[in-house]
C-alpha cells in the first residue's frame, strides 16, 4: 500500500523503482526504524555514487519534519529531486552559493576559506578523545558544517584557541546513542556563550543555527575562533624579542597597549626594512594583494621555504581607549538616539575579516590611524559628556585621560557602562520596571541557591570569601535547573587553589550550557572579584526569563496575559531572541506546551513591524507564530495587517518607507504560506478562500511601487510562488473543489504576480542569448559587469515556469496568448515563453508576436525578455523579415541602444539592430543605414552606425550573392560618412572637436575607408577607382591633413595628454590609409 500511495504522488517513478527505493531505505542503518538521520541518508547515497554536497543541498528542499529525521516519503522525494534537478551548488571564481534559511535567501561561501579552516581543524584536533574518530573531515565538501552541528568540534576548537575556556566535563558526548536535540542545544549554548566570552562576535547566531548547519554563520564563527587563537600568541611575554620593534622614545607600556595585529604589522615592516625593501605595509589587505611584500618577507625569514602563513587575512581593529568611538557606540546601543553622530569624528571604516562581521554597522569597526590626537580628544570629551548626562560617576576624568589610555580611568568608565547594560536588562525583567539593587540581587541569589540545597551557606555580600570555593555558584545553577550539576565532579571541600579553580570552571561552563552569557574566568571567582561576580549573578537573573515563561505555561491553559507581558518586556529590552529561545524550550520540552497558541492577534502587528525593521529575533518569532498560533486567529491578524499596509500606501502615501513595506509584504505572504496548510476548510470552497487571499495580496502589491527594486521583486515573487504552490496542494485536499477551477484561479494569480514583479527582476536573459550567439564579444563584457545576481533571478523565473506548466500553461497556450496582443495576460505569457527553453522561435514567430514585443520594448516592462526573444528569432530559421516590422523594430532598438542606462541592454539592442538589418532586404537595409548615419538624433548612434555599416558591408563583400551594399551604391554611404560634419568641423579648435567625440568619428571614418580598400579585392564597390579616390583625397584627406597639422601646432607641453593621444590616433589612421593606397597602386588623381 505504501508503495502504491507513493507512486501516485510521484508518477515519474515506476512501480519497480519504487519498491527498490523503499527496500534501499529500509536497509539504511538507524536507531529509529522508519526514521533515518540525514547523515546516514547522505552516506547511503554517497555509496551509490552521489556527491555529498549535492545530496546535502537537495535535502534542504525536501520537506523533512522538525525532528530532522528522513522518512520513506522524504527519501523518495529526495531521490526524485536528485534525478530531475541540475547541479544545486553553483560555483564561480572559487565561491560556492548555498541556500539560506528561506527560499529567497542564498549565501556565498569562499571555498578556499572553508578548505583551509577544515585543514586547520583536522590538524589541531587530531587525536582528541571525544571527536578524533570523526577526523579528518574532507576538505572538498560541505561536511565541515554538518560535523559542527552537535557543538563538540566547535567547543574543542575554542579550547584550542583559548585553553580552559570550556570545562569539557559538562559537554554532552554521545555514548551508545546519538545526542538528542536537547543535548545538542546545550552544547551549542556552551559554544555561543564561550565564543562571546573570548571576544567573538556572535550576534544573530543561535544554538539552532549551529544545529541546522547554517554555513555562513558557522564559517564566520570558525574564522573568529581560529583568528583569536592565532593572535593570542602575539605577545611580548611569549616572544620577548618583540622589544626590538619599539620605536625611538616609545615606552614599553605604550607598546604593550597595541593590539596583536598592529604588532604583526610592525614585525612585518621590521623585516621588510631589514631586507632593504622600500615598501611599507599598513594593512593586510591592499598592501599585500600583489604578493610582493610577502615574497620579500619569506625570503628574508627563510629563503629556502615558501609556505604562506595565515597573516594575509588579519585585520586592524581599533584601540578602544584611543579614539573614543567604542565608548560612544556603547552609549548609542544602550540608549538609542542619545548620540548625535554628527558630533563624532569618524575615520573611514576598514574590513575586519574575510567573513563579514554579523553586527557591523556604519560606525565601526574603526582604525585608530585615521584620527589625530586633537580629534580623538574631542570624541572622548563627548563620551565623558554623555556619561555625565546619564548620571554616571565621572570625577576627575577628562577626554585626554582616555586617549592616553590611563588604565584605571578607562576601566572605571567601561565598568559603569557594563553596569548600565546590566541594570537595563534586569529592569526589563522586573514587573515594576525598576532595576534591582545589589542587595536585591544578593537576596535572590541566596534564596534561589537554598531551594535545592538548604544547607548552602548564604553570602553576606559579593565580597564574601566563601565565594572562592565555587560551591555557591554550583548550588545556584543546580537550583535553577535541578540535576544539571553532576555532583561527582564537584570538589568539596575545596581549599586548594586548583580545586577551587576546577569548581569555578565547572560552574561557568554549566551556566553557559544554560545559555547564560558569562564574561568571568575561573580566577575571578577564586580571587573573589566582586564587580565581576555581580555580573555573574546578574546573568543568572537573566535566565529567569525562561523560568517565567515556564511558569506562565505550567497550567492547563497558558497564561496569555503573562506571556504577552513577557513579550513586551523582551521586545522593549531588545531581547526577542531570548523570548524565542524560551518559547522553543516549552515547545520542545518533554511535555510540549504552546505559549503562542492564542496570542497572535495581540502581538502579530508589533512582531511584523520589528521583523521588517531588521530584528532577526522578531523574524524568527514571526515564523513561530505562523506555525504555532491558532490558524483562524493568524489569518485574521494577517488580513488586518495586509489591509493596513494597503491603506497606508493608497491613502497615506506621504510616508516614505518602501523598503520596510516590501519586507512587510513578503513576510505577510510567507505568513499565509505557512498557515494555509493548517487551515481546516468548512463552509467556503478552498478556491474561493485562495482567490480572496491572493486578490488582497495583489492589491497591496499594486498600492505603491513596492516591487520596483530588483531585490524586492525577487523576494515578492519567491514568496508568492511558494504560496501559490501551497494553495494548489491545499485546494486538492478539498473534495468540493474542482481541479479545473482552482488551477485556473491559481494560474490567473500567477500571471498577475509575474506582471507585477517579473519586469523588475534582472535576469539578463538577453545577455545570456547574446553570449550564446556571440561568445567572443560577450566575454569582455561579462568580465566588466557584475552579473552574479542574474542566475538566481533566472532560477526564480524557472520556478514560475514549472508552476505555470503544472497549472495548465502549455507552450501553445502561451504562444496563442502572446500572439493576441490585446489579451489580458499577454505580458506574463510572453515572460514565461521567453524563459521556456523548450520553445524554439523563428523569424515568423517574431512577426506574429511583434505587437507584444514592441509593447515590451517601448514600455520597458520585460524589455530584457523582448531583446532575448528578438535575438533568438533572428538566429533561427532563414528568410527575411517583413519591411513594416523591420522599420518599427529598428526605430525602438535604436532608442534602446542609444538611451538605455544599462550598458548590457545597450549592447544587446545594438546587436539586435545589426542582426535585424542583415535579415531584411538589401535595399531597405541600405535605406535604414543612411537614416542612421545622417538623420539619427542620437550622436552616439550615428557613430555606432559606422561600425554597423562596416559589418554589413564586409558580410556582403564576402558573399557571392549580389547586394546593393557590395556595389557602387555603397560609395554614396561611404562618402556620407567621410564628409559628414565636414569641412565645418575641421575649422574648429581640436579641444571642441574632442569634447563632441569628433576625433572618434574621424578615426572610425578613416578605418572604414581603409578596411573597404583592403577587403574589396574585386573592386565591386568601385572604391579603388581613380576618380573616386581623387574625390576622397580632395574633399576629405587633404583638408584633414591641413587641419591635423594646425591642431598639432595648437598643442603645447602644458596641454592635457589625452588630446595628444587622440591626435596621434588620427595621424596613425591617416598614415594607414596612405600606405594602403600606395600598396594597392590606387591613383588619387582624376
């Protein structure tokens, strides 16, 4: 039965193949029969010859459930897609594109970085007792990201870079069974919090991101961890010889303030100077791109070895105590809007790593070299002003103190900033909105620790000597999550330093396992440093958010008011990611509880606004709402938000928020797509519900020019295509719905969607056709232009084409629609037809679709598709094009080739014009050429027409067929080109001629005359006749010789060299003509 059911769903698989697939699936090793881990599936398909990366990437498109285990239906779907889909990992110039978290997102991975990072991990973790058996990881696949999913490799890598950061005893290591989702999340919490503790930027990275194997995030995290380890050894205490790098009159204490990368730069320049090099390296980017400085360095250090060190990707971070900007940025983060940025002196930003920082903004990172001391003092004075305005204790501190790096004063300011951040966080958790005092936090810590450990000795203060043993903090975290501390690992009593340190390290690692952000090191607890211990207790308080969420859900029905209040608190405090994490803990717990089930209508509009403003936590929460909220309430909330968006852009169009509106519209469409499968249809037919929903979306999209930008159009198309696909599947489940009716409904809305979005998506399909027919001319253009987004845009249209085909849009139906120019869906049909490689057009096709083609070209809507269509039609079949069609089309192509702002469109339009004239009658071709040369209102086209005429004339000369172009009739056109704007132009100063591109026209005219003289060996045009040559000499050559001598005399040593080069080009062209006339023995006298 299962095989029959699956065969109905996948008719392209024969019954025999289906039985074989099911048998192979059942043969895959798994601990959960019927459900196989993805890794085992990949391994099984690899054994059959499939590529690891291809299987891995295709799995992203397979509808695997939340468990991440592959079931038999998923297995069949995967195998079908592997057979039907082409390569899914497009690679170009050493960079591979992978799919992101949603269908309309992709990321680019540098293959060299991935490979080198994998080599590094294989080397430093080789032989590890926990993960050594998984090494080496292949360097030529994406397996690295899958190996990092459980957090173990990343944890070990952190400890390699900064030893003892993580107490490995708290890591969940697989024994007889693989780790479950909860254990993996705990490991990844440790990774994220520990990475943050050692100074890595982990904004927008959550434990689930690592568990999902998100490539760009994991690669960025690995880079930061490795970089931290590499630079940690650049220190004078490890390398005393670095004292040689001190400048004259520089104090050692000033040298010690330098970050490691600046010390490396000094070291680099020290050896460059010793090698006699005159160059100096100021950065590890532009200054080393040509490889010269590295070569000098390597030869200086070890002439017989040429292995490159990983210095080439080092960055130049700012010194916090020097320019004042990090402190000002901290104020701006803590108190949005408090900083007036125009008062801040900012040097130019510089890149910090090969993987862009997750939280990089317009203010940072900032190199110190760009600011003078005066401006740095100004910045720090402003920072002191902000501190006083926010009631910080600033006594006897001036901006100059911070610039000079006076350690005690700098730390005093930074500590108070940290305290302010902690206070804000705690206030957001307090129902009355007031921050707790130190005594409140101490009381909370004592009371919490006693819950599970009544014998715990309470702390008298955060200076209590008993803290040094680490026992109190172990009791505290164990009370917050009973059983999380393995008591066999606790050393009690702990009187020796190492015993105390082990307890402290264990407490810190367990807190990170609980997703707490800890900046302590074990020595801070052992030495009882009260300020840092206060932050430790505060972090435990922050975890109360999760406990409060659990309390709100620990009833028969979740406490809606409490959950909404928690949402408001988290949103106002910028902690929506924590709210999402707390929600997931309840959803994925042993007894799953849904905190979001009935609060969608209350919070969706606010979540939507925050998500469209770029809050990643809000975007994740939006997806959770769509999947977990009550479907009916979700739809009502989505309808209301969509109506508000439409109203805003029709009635209140004064608000300029197109970018946010576009994001909001796409999120709403995604919302409908997510919730639709969960709607239970009762009274209204499915196609009526779908029609109403899609009509409202189309109205919102049309309300303003929301999709006029390429990125917005792509996102809108992808989201709507997914919704249409889901709509078809959903309607098919309604027995009262007619397939013909709902498919036609979705087909009509697909065409509406394409008409709104597709004309604004830059697929450059015309350039693709140009590359196909003219690869040599296309190559230099493709090198100059960035066409990286074109392929993804074409893939969007291909998805539309597949959906269109499934909805009944046959080739013949599309052709009929396009040929009937007045038909309502002619534009969408034309777009689909052009992108359908199955249809082979012909010159007759061009004539039949001329009305639609001209409409697309003149309106600019789908002009890219129209140019591709023209090229393909002209390059298929034989025969000529009707004269009226040629005249209409040549006029439009001339305008595009002359006026389009897109250089690719200009090039393709000009080629279309060339091909069009070659496919029409010679007489009409000559007439149109004459109009272009003389009457065309666009100067650049008159110049280009010379090249066009030359192409057609040479083609005619190479053909044995009689043609007006390969006859004396061409001499009149050649004379027009030689004499146009003459002799008046020759009387002007050369600077005036040059500005009007007259020198280009002169060189082109001489070039035309020369090439026809040489190539017309049979003198079919009569260009070698003495009478004609004498006329050309008298009317063009001699006047130009005289003018050229005068122009050359006008030039002086002070004139721009560009004019001299242009005169040289004219002189060279004249000499070539004279040489050709002499070589051919052409008489130039009548």
